[in-house]
C-alpha cells in the first residue's frame, strides 16, 4: 500500500495537505514534533470521513531520530511504503544579518534545509525500488526572491529549491518526481501578525492565500496527472513575484 507522509502535518498548510491527500485515497502519516494535540485533531478529521491516518513524532533536525522512527515504521508496515513525501515542516527566525547570532542561522538551516536530506534520503530507496514516488517540497517566496530580515530562511529555502532540481534529475528514470511549491502570503499562524491590509496592496489578486489553495497544488503534483512534471517550482502567491 502506498502511504503519504506530511512533515509538519499539524500546522495550517500541513493540515490542509493531509486532508487533500487523504481525499485522494492515500492513508496518511501525520508528522509532528511537539504539538501532538493539533496532530490528533488532523487525524480525527481524516478518520471521521472514513479514511485512514496515523501519527508519527520526531525532531526533523535530529538525523538519528529520523532514521530510527522511519525504520521502525517500515518494520511495522512490511508490505507498504511511503510513496508520497511532503517536506512541509519548517520555521523562521527573522533577523537582520548584522545582528544575527550563529544559533539563529544554524537552527533555520537545520530545520528547513538539512531536514530535507534527513527525511528524503531515508525514504528514497523504497520509491526507486517500487518505481513510483512523489517528493514535494514546500519552499517559499523568500527562497526565490529573497526577503530582508530573512537571510537565513531565504538561504535554506533556496537550498531546497536547488536540491529539488538536482534530485529530480537523479530519480526521474525510476518514475519518481521531485517538485516544490512556493507559497507567498498564506493565512496561517506564521502570518497572523503581519499587516494584511497593507501587504495585499502589493499582491495582484489583492488578498492573502489559503492553506487549501496550497494543498490543491500539492495534490495535483502528487497525482498521476503530474507524472511528466519534475524539477519544477510552482508559485502559489497571487502573482506577487512573477
């Protein structure tokens, strides 16, 4: 059986992606690190519709923990594999570089870039062996355009974009596609303190996006209909950066 794993599945965009993929028929693995209560809410929402979901907890910045948890899952599911991987978990710590401490830089690189390697590398072999896989990385407008105060975050997301393009060329022959989705301003907890009234003046569609709009794009890239699309970065930003 093909499963779908969403890292950071308890957050706004992560939850919407979990709901979308479950409606597409995939049993869901909902990853979380600390917020188990929020992950349980997502699980119950999926199960209330008669679909299958389970939780998975690990720290995405801890390579040994990631390895152990994913190996344990594989041993418990000998006839299954994670065919759809959504690298969605991430965070930001905004600071001008002139004031930035080492920890502020390294923690964001670990969480947003190194975690991509830790998780993806452990699931890639099964996708190749089974000759089917979808890897979709949630990046950011910041990784394409660069934003002041986000040198660390921009560097991490730009790194994932580069890795997306390179890995797509490595595994395309095995029917594994690798793409990225780059949201702009989306209504989530990460943007609730922003001045939406002022910022939307810069957005051609004159509003913030919704998590469900990001999830629809992810769902398409996970589908059979997107089997000839790989190494791409799809912008979901209302035309903010074109």
